[in-house]
C-alpha cells in the first residue's frame, strides 16, 4: 500500500500501474495516463483526474468522493462499488463504464464557473447537460416525441418500394420517418428488440 497523498503526478505515465489500496488523497493526476492502471480500493478522495486517461482502469471499491474527473476519458473504466459522491464530471467521456454497486450522489455536471447542477447517475449526466445547455437538443426531442414515426422490420428488396412510398407519404404529412431495417437479432428475441427501439 503506497502513501502518495497530495502527490503531484500531473502528466505522469502510469499506464498499467499497480496502485491498489494506495493513498492518493488530494493527489494531482491531471492529464496522467492511467490506461489499464489498477487503483482498486485506493483512497482517491478529492484527487484531481482532470483530462486523465482512465481507459480500462480499475477503480473498483475506490473512494473518489469529491474528486475532479472533468474531461477524463472513462472508457470501459471499472467503478464497481466505488464512492463517486460529489465528483465533478463535466466533460467526461463515459462509454461502457462499470458502475455496479457504485455510490453516485451529487455528481457535479457543470463547469466551475457555472452554478452547480448535480445528478445522481454518471451515465445520464451528459444527456442532462445537453438538455440544459442546448436548445436544439430540446427541439429534437420534442420533434421526435410529436412527429417521429418508427418503421421497424425486415424489408426485403421487393418490399423496399412500398417502404419508400410510405416514407414519402409520412414526410408529406409533416412526420419524421425513422426506418430500422434489420435482420432478426441473434442475441435478443424480436419482440424485445422492437420494444427497445420503440
């Protein structure tokens, strides 16, 4: 167990580092490369991960309360069982993040120079921020809800003519046709897929 509390590790190359259970309280890890690093069960309270690369990093069971994750790359990052309470997450890139059992409370989605807006789920944070700050997104959601028409199915070559006529007629009537032409999925039954898309 390493004691690196308050350490200045900005821009450090820590790819693959084994820092499980390390004390990194208030450490500066901004712009650090932590690709595939193991920080499981580490004390990362109030640490600065601004713009850090946390791709494939293991932060399971870690204490990240009050940490700054602004602009961090959180791609396939493991936060299972971690405490993310009060983290600043504006601008994170979160894809495939593992969050089973993670404590996600009061996540700050705004910049430091903006009034604090918090959410309790890192996966919906980007969406909420876009809704608040992009009028066009709100218009798109409104349009889809009022005018969107889903055309779901498997359209063979012979049926494409009918599909195109239907799509043109919907456009003439002021609707927004959205066509999902797909083969029957192998991993989900047809009904579940249709329900998900709808």
